[in-house]
């Protein structure tokens, strides 16, 4: 990892402080101001030595070691914009990204991390989120991050070391968790899944919290009695899917009988994605219209060893649908 000159580091410090003020103004850290310090101290630019910005003629690569000073300045300023950054592409497909910092902040606050918690992150990405967790907990050994792509996990390890953090970085299938490092008090996923892998629940302590994207929402679960249950947070979230899974996106299915205003509505798109392959688009619309166009926070998920289901308002029904196990 290159050492950047004093001018670049000075510009990064100014840009980082501006990003923190921007997130602070949204009130994200009101409940847990400890995260403000983490975002103020962890240097995001060390985790994105290059990234891609979409333009009219495809992706532009911004690179921290460009010989052009103006290009280096664009790179470091862009590293601290409150936007997701594409970090790995293959044949034009996004494989990995650094998530939008304000969304990361919301997720970390919602994770409700306490001192001494053991945390597992699914999806190492650039390593930036693991660094924020390690900074917050003050003990690298409490944090484990896993990614199925060896190239991604290895680069995350290098970025973390350059920033002064050394949590456990594991190459493996995130859906299987990391049993050799269990048990965990918190699990956070930074990739989209159609359901919650049972392995995560099995590797959690009693009372643990799991925060994961499912469909286009963020699901917060509590583990009790060997099962897990919880509701979606109100805001939406769009992530790169766990490797090998279909990408959540536009409403799929026969649109017959579904008004265009519904197909364009975020709350209906969420329900359609959540029940994809289980009910038809028309059936999803009928539920959505009948139940008063419910937002994400009215939906919950229950996870047992051999059964997993999503529900609207009440886990016992009448509006319940199975999720793939």
C-alpha cells in the first residue's frame, strides 16, 4: 500500500471531517455518538486505493497513485463523498463496493454494539466496515470479517493493516458463517440475501442481534431460545447480492392487473421482491392494496432450524409467506 504525500493526507483529513459533519447533521449518531469518533478517525481513502465512477461512456477509474495531481485530488475527494463506490467490476458487472457511509453509520447504530461484543461481518468488501467495528470495540480480535473471494479478502486484509487494524479476515462462504470463531454477539451482513442462513443463528449467543439486508430492506433479528425473530427497519437498502445469488432489482413477473403507480411505489417493490417466487405479482398487489400500502417496518421474519417465514404485522398470520431455507 502506497504512502500518500502530506498534501493528499491533509486533503483527506479535511474531506473526512466534512463527511462526518454531513452525516452528523442527519442525526444518525444521536443514539450512539461513539460511532462519530470511528468515522472521524478511520481513513476511508486507504480502503479505496482505486474505484470506479459511472459516466456517459462507461466507468472512469479513479486512482490514488495517478501521476496527475488533479486526478489524485478527484480521487481523494470522491473517497469521502457520501456515496457508494464501485471497487470491483467484471465484464461490466459490479462485484464489490464500498457502501454509502451514511448507510453504514445507520447500520452500525442499528447493530447496537456493546463493549466486548464479538462481531461477525459477512462480506469483507474493502475492509472499511471491519475497521470501523475494530475502532469502536478497541480490540481487533473481537471482529471477524469473511468473504468468498480470496482476492477481496486479501485486499481487505492489506487495507486494514495499512490503516492499523488487524481483525480476523477469513476467506469462505459467508452463508456458512465462521464457526471456528463463534460464538458471536452481533452479526452484520453487507450483501443482499433472500433469507437468513440458519448457520448464523446457530453461531450466535443468546440475545445476539443479526442485522442483514433481505430483498431491499434491512432486517434486525434477536436470537432467543435457539431461534431468531425481528422486523425490518423503515428505510430501504440496496446491496450487491451474496455471490452466486440473483440481484434484487426491478419488480419481476406478469404486471397484468397491477397499476403502474403500484409498480413504481417503493413499498410495493419491497413486498414484490420479498415474496418473489412465492406469490404472483398480482397476489402481492392485492395484499399491498388491501393492507393499506404497508411500509417495511410492518414486516417481520421468524427463523427456526427447518423453517423461515416472513409476516405482515403478526407472525401467526394471516399474511405469512415462506422464505427459502
